[in-house]
C-alpha cells in the first residue's frame, strides 16, 4: 500500500502539464515494473477514466482499485494528488503575493499562448485515440464549433457525439 | 437544458465554503469528456466567480505546476478565496462525485464491454469531449487573434505536442523562453 502511494506520488510531481504527460511512465511502472495490471487492462482503465465524468486523473484510482479495492483507490488517488496539491498551494500563495509585480504581467502574457496551444493539443490527443480519420475529425470539429458558436449546454454536444459515434462506428 | 444565464455585473467570489463546494461539485458531476470545458462554464459563465482573463491566468499557472490541472486550480482558487479550508473544500468538491462514478462505471463496464454499440457510443462521446476541449481553447484564445507572434506560439505548441508528441519536458522550456522573448518585445 505504501508502495502504491509512493509510486503515484513520484508520478504526480513528474506530471508537468497534466496527467497525459506521465501516461507512458505510468504504464512502465504499473504494467512492466510492478505488474499490477496487464497492458490490455491498462488501456481499458484509461478508456473508462475518459468516459466517466470527472478528471482523467481518476485512472489512478481505478488502478488502485484493481490492486487493493476501495482503499487502494483512495490511497493511489491521494498519492497522485497530494504532492501536486501541496505545491499548487504554496506556488498559488506566492503568485497572489506578486499580483502587482511587473514581471508577473509579463510572465502571464507569455504563458497564455503556450497554455492555449497545449490545451488544443490535449483536445486533439483525446479526439484521435486511434489516429486521425474523417469520422473523428467530423465529430471533433462539430463539437468544437458548437461549443464556440452557440450557448448550447455541452451535455447535448456530448450526447450528439455519442449518437454520431454509434452511427459512424458500428 | 438551460443556456448559461448572462448575469450582468463584474465577477464576484463565492459567498462561502458551501457555495464553493457546490460549485466545484457541479464541475465534477457533469465533467464528461474532460473537466476543462466545465470548469470554464461554471467558474466564468454560470457562477461568474472569475473574469475570463482571470480564468486563463489561473489555468496557465496550474498547467505549469505538475499534477492534474483542474485539481490544482481548485486548490489555488480555494486558497485565494478562503485560505486552507477553501483549498481542501474545493478539491473535495471537485473529486467527490467523479471518484465514485468512475468506480461504478468500471464495475458496469465489465458486463457491457463486449457490445460493439456500447464501445462506439463511448468512443463518440470521448471524441466529442476532445472537441469540447478544443472549443474551450478557441474561447480562451480570442484575445490573441490579432497577435501574430502569439498565434504562432499557439500553433507551434499544438504541432509539437499534439501532432509530433514531443515530450512536454522539452517543449515547455523552449516554448516559455520564446514566449517570454515575444512578450518582452510587446508581440504577445
């Protein structure tokens, strides 16, 4: 159990930019080194964590659940979230303190385009689980356009995506 | 369902810890296909706790911190508004429902995963979720439309990470240095 916590705590601090960054490393530790789940199970758990509402980080709790039930799920999630949360806590405090510093405005202006580029990349990676094809492109562009151009509740857009998936992929 | 109500006036922080908890609970509860679009909708459009620029700014900070971005956001914003209790409550609000839902789904899925139509629907929802994230990026990027250098950085980051899958540990430092140089010259 301690091992579960420590492995995920280490991964947490490597995950600069979000969980997708450490997916390859997590696969290496969880499947190859520790053998907690098989490779096929890992892929399935990843798909589930994407399909369920909530942060994709919950794949960590699914792995913990496979290893040691509900306690494992909690321990793994705590391991993955606590170190990062502690860091966010302290850096967030500093960031507020320098609210009016001129360098902060500069850093902020610089970070904005980088952030947006990375968000786009994250969306693209999620929208092309098996490479780019016209079906993925159609569903993803339609959803992005609908969100951007209308005030439609995103749940409707996701439901439409589900229907489109059913029509296009079966 | 209802469109986000266009409530007037400047953004105001949550009224109390209960309000904060419910706000983050409503992000986690509905966050199909990624949390970011829902975080933007709840924090900026529905509850108006943050101005759009403020949201982008906090998101940028949280992306550069390791760990799950929106979970970091709940900690940073919770601290800003209510100190330590706020950070804990925001984080728990965000995680509470999804934690149980993903476990419930994992148990259900074991019975249903053989159905091709179930897989097709799940795939469609996942792709649409990716599209929503891109749509959110378009919203966040509106202020950059007239800044060619900034738009070039957006495109370069997208190509490097999204298409070429270059590791973030390489892309981030390079992109940040370039962006800082552009920002100093007033280009971004």
